[in-house]
């Protein structure tokens, strides 16, 4: 099972990549750096929280793990 620190680091790096993608897409649709920035910030915050919570929930699911990993917990 990953530590919460590692989960946080994964969430942050994923959101940085997603932020720039959303900013580019937002700019293509709106033509505005301000609007695309707002869209990207709102999406990043929402996505960050959802991803982090999703990872925490799945870290407690034992289904699909090998027996050695489950026994160590």
C-alpha cells in the first residue's frame, strides 16, 4: 500500500499535467487566458480532491491483491 505522502505526490503531479491541458483546451474554446485559467484552476482543485479520495478508498480494497500483500497489512 502506498503511503499518503506518495499518494499526495502522485495527485499533485497529475494535477499539474492536467492543469496545463485544461488551460490549453479552455483557451482554444474561449480565446481568453483569464477564462481558461479560471476553468483550469476550478478543474484542478476538483480533480485533485476527487483523485486523492479515490486513491485512499482504493488503498483499503483488498480485492485483486496478492495474498502476500494482504497478509502484511
